[in-house]
C-alpha cells in the first residue's frame, strides 16, 4: 500500500487527467508521471508540491490524506460530491 500513490491515482481518475496535460502543467515529463502511475518509482515530495500548485484545493489532502473543508482543503471525492 502506497498512500501518496493511491491519492495520485485517485486524483488523475476523478479529474480525468491525462499525462501530456500533467507534463505541460507541472514541467515533469510524462514518462516520469507514467512511472509514478505504474508504481515503478516512488512519488517525490516535489511532485506532490507541483500537483498542489495545479490543484491548490487538494494540496493538504495530497500531502496527508486529510481534508480541512472549512478552509477549502478538500479531496477530489468531496469535490465530486459537491458537484452532485
């Protein structure tokens, strides 16, 4: 079990993120993201920080797995529930 990887996989699934888009918006190559996605390499803290810059509402959740909805720090699941 790899919680940062699990959160990353959930994020890309629920937000419909494609690796070319992720490369363009983070500056990290799509091959690196593909290796992270497959679990071949571990996600770096710097990559979590970059994801948090692209999705600031998920920053705390990406880093910890926790949410603080009263300050706008949510997960993709909460965002999906809010849309419904």
